[in-house]
C-alpha cells in the first residue's frame, strides 16, 4: 500500500514532489512531450502521480486543443487534487516555452 511520500514498487522518488534524475522539464511530476499525428507532431503537457492504492497514474493534455495555459492548469490541478506538490503557473509556463522553443 502506498503511503504519502514513498515510492510505489515501480520506482520514483521517496520524497514527495522530488524531481528524478531523468527529469527534463525541471518540474516534479509534470513533463512535456511530442506525439506523432497523421502528418505532424503535437505538443502535450503530461502529469503523473501515485494514487492512494499505490498505482501509478498519468494524464495528458493537448496544447493544440487546450492552449498552453489551460493544458498546464489542468495538469497542475490533477496533481494538486492528488495531494502532490505543484509548481507555480509562471514557472511551469517558462519551462513549457523552453520546451516548445527546443531549448
């Protein structure tokens, strides 16, 4: 059974909200990725957390469908509702701009 602040059997940080060494966004539990469409690539904002039963959960929001700000707000809100630390919107927007600009 998962207890707040501990990792599930799948790995991850034992410290709630701590970034892992392979984190590229700079934001704990929030990442950005490109997904292939029929003829182009689409940017997504993804969030992940461990639920109360110890299962890894994740969701993703299309920037094309939601817009940059709303996609980030939705990903942050899901983590907040799960009881995990979340970045400030300004910090997350800065990281997203870096991602979209290839940096």
